[in-house]
C-alpha cells in the first residue's frame, strides 16, 4: 500500500487485485480464514486482513480510486464488526475462532490468547474500532504472559518431527503465535 501511495502504478493495480481477492474470500459473517473450508474464520487471520484493508483504504483515498475505496470500506465494515464482536466481554481476549470466546477456560486465557489478542486489538484500533486503553491492555497482557509462554515453548520445542499437536498443548497455541505478539506489541 505504501508503494502504491508513492505513485507506483503496478503496486496500485496489485493492491486493487488483492482487495478484490479479499472480497471473494470474506465469509458471509465478515470473517477470513486461511483454509476457506466452511469453518468459522480465525481471529488472527481476520486481524491481518483487516490491517491490510485499512492500509488499502488510505491508499485508495489518496489515489482517488473511488470504486476500490467503496469495496474496501464495505469489507472493512463487515470484518471490523465481526472481529470486534469476537472480543471477550469480560476480559477482552480473543479466541482462535471468530465469535465470543469462552473466557472461563483458564487453560488458554490469558496466556494462550495474549499474542492473538494484541494482533486483533491493533487491527481494530487501526480500523477505528478500538481505543488506546484496550490496545494498551492487550499489549500489557502479552508482555505479562511472555515469560510463561516463552519458557513453555523453550522447554517444549515444536519441530518438524515433533509428535506434539500445538493446538492441543498447554496454551493451545503454536510457537509462531509469539511472532504475532512480538510484532504487534512493537507497533504500539
């Protein structure tokens, strides 16, 4: 999007193609899922797409691409609403799948949700659907959970030939979730 905003016509065309592709893959409820197989969307997949759509919106505004801007705003509205509805009412955590999480599950909340929650809150904030207090709380939850998660991963490494199922383990997360938390916390 930034390259397109700088006047690169090829990048702008490509961005328009990506937004059209997102429209094809958005689920009826506004969710996105890497494996579009009829299952519920994933919160962190939706968050990443939402952030990209926010960037695209800014680009289409500056480049006066009205049709692409209209489509992008429609996608943003629907995915932003769906992701915001997936925030836990009590503690603000996001579960893996879209929809309100079962916040009573102490086995995965808050540590298992910390990285994905900061990613979701950041995307919502950028899209105008969150506020600084919620964003800072999500970042604080990730930073507080970091030692516990990092220690668990270090002592239970996931390898190609590992028999462990990452989504069935202690925090129901895979190692790469930490990267989501690290990246999005660094943006705040």
